[in-house]
C-alpha cells in the first residue's frame, strides 16, 4: 500500500511540471498534448519515475470524467456569433465525416494489420475524431490565426465530433461481444443515442439558466461548485436514458455560453482552469498507462497507418463532406490537414480492454503511436502549411482590461471596445465634443501600455482603444462616429 503522502507528492510534482512545461509549448510551438504525454511516460515504469501503472479501468474512468468537463468547457467557451455561419458544414464533418474516416481507416487496418472486419472498423472508429485545440495554441504562440471561416469551423468540428466517435466505438465493441447482433441494429441505437443526448442537453441548459437566475446563493464561490454537479448530472441523465452524455454536456455548454445569468464570467474562468486540470490528469495518466517497449514493434505499421489517415482518409472525408458548401480548395485542404488526433482516441483505446477484445493491446499501442505521430507531424507543420496555402492572418491583439463587466437581464448594455482609426475625424477632439449618445459611456481608454480614466476634457488620439458601456443601438451610433474619416484637403 503506497502512503498517501507519497501519492500526493507525485500528484503535486506531475501537475507542477505539466503546467510549467506549457511554457515550452508557447516558446517552441510544441503541442502541449505531447508534453503532458511525455511527462506521464517519463514518470512511468519504463521512465525515470518508475511508477508502475497498468489499470486500464481506472485510466478509462479518469478519461471519461476528464472528457465530460473538457467537452463542456469547449462548448461553454464557443463564440456563437462566429460559429453560427458554419454550423451545417461543422455538423456534417462531425457526423458523416467521422463515419467516413472510420470506414476508410478501418479498411486500411484490415489490410495492413490483418484485423477482422469488425476489429478494423473498431480501430477506425477510435481514431476518427479530431482535436484542433493544439493547433490553435500553436498559432496563438506565433501570433497567427486562420482566415474565416476556418477557425470557427475547426473549433466547432473538434468540439462536436467526439460523441460520434464514442458512439461508433461502443457500437463496434457491442458487435464484437454480443452474439447475433447486426450492423443494422446500430441505426435505431444511433437515433436514440444522439436524439436523447441532444434533448437532455437542451432541457438541462434551459433548466440551469432558470435555476441560476433564481437561486441567489449567498456565496459567489458556490456557483462554480453547483455547476460541476449540474454538468455531471446532465451526463448521467443522458446516459441513463440511453443518450449520448458527451453530446448532452457539449450542447448544454454551447447554450449556456449564449445565455445570461449571474456570475457567468467567473464560472467560465473556473471551468477553463478545470478543463486544463482535467487535460493534465488525463494525459499524464494515459502516459503512465503506456509501455513504450510495447509500441516499438508496431512503429512501422503505426507510421503507415498515420500517414494513410493524414493524406487519404481525412482529406477524402473532408472533400466529400464539404462538396455542398462554397469553399475554395485551399481552405478545404487546410481543414483536412488540421484534423490531427488528440486525447479522445487514446481514451477510447482503453474501451476494448474492458470488453475483453483480443486485439485490445495492439489497438491501444497503435492508437497511442498514431496520436503522437499525428500531433508531432501535423501540429508542428500547421504554421508552414497555413503560410503555403496563404490562409494565415495576424492574430488580433486582445487587451486585458483592469475592470470587468458582466451582462445580466437587469441591464440593457454591454462593455465593448472600439479602436480609433489613425485617420478618424474624432482624433484630437475632446470627449465632450464627440456628441456621444446619452446612454453611451466611455469607461476607459487604452493608450499604448497605459489606461486612462476619461473625463469630458480628455482628448482622443489616433490608435486609442475606447472601452464603451452602451446598448446595441447607441454603440452602433458611436462606432459610426469614431469610424468617420477626416475630409481630404483640396
């Protein structure tokens, strides 16, 4: 029995090292997923830590709990204004695209690894979902973004395609373990799984907004705590009703992200931090679970499988899914290349162990290698590919203001910033001379590295960023005033 002090020491060290190592990701454009996995492998029985861990059931449980909060946070943090224009291509990619990827890669697994048909389809299903989070962390570290609509499309796809991969994985495990079960039996199960998951997510989101707006807890710190319970409750209710729990928590998070309720900003920050903690716990645990010596014999087949997935399966599924939509070939190629594999395939690769699948060990090691190779090859080359395809754009600077404002139903106003163009007609004028609408207030001025508390006599300079509190109509009028250009002489 390992003393609790020793366990806590290792937990503290692994979390600390993981967080600090994220600086390497920012500086050297190394996907943070690789760093977390590497830390787990180094701490494992074949690494310098010599921690022996081979409990696939515990790893699966940790992974499922982690995924619940990671997927919820992804939906909660989604900007719906940017995403709503790409919902349909995103939905097709996250459902039909995942299915096509699973089938194509499954057929290749049957040929290369000599798997049976169902075993090949199971492996294809496990690696069918994508993870774009690592890509955007790399682009942010290099101050680069992607042209519209690539960023919202990729974020929506990567956040919403996990439920389909989970369904396919569980479905093919059932076909392998349940006698006389046919593939046709998966169709009604799919309808119930996705339909009930979506229904539970929608209803729980409506209930949570109603509850939080009327609960009025005495201590603000309890709001994130009750949200934890509600996220877990949503997942459990969906699963109990034969629905997809991951879809339920994602849809709930997506709806809550657009709703208004007390302490929303604080809850979002808390769940962002919780999602990071879950990622560290999940990746390090999965790194501990793997035995590198078991992967070495499969590296050749794993590399072929990875390359096929990157240059055939993913591009074919993307091109076919995006045929109905107006998008040039360069953007489609970028969507295909950004489809790198992440944490979900490794977690799903623990499922066959629990089901007693004969090829479970081979599947897990192949998937682990595929994820590492995919993140390393695609993740580190994403910047180069975006430049070659001329789809990179400078990342807009985001100012961190020393004040916060949370929109609620009690006030018809939002805190929004607007930049004064260098040739704006208001440059050089005092605030009192601008004709600011009556219900529009300039709260703060960001000028260079400093913040200025404005008054009526404060002059406006070109390049100033004005933090404005106003309703939509008045802000629109003020924005037009600021955007008005100087009249050219002569």
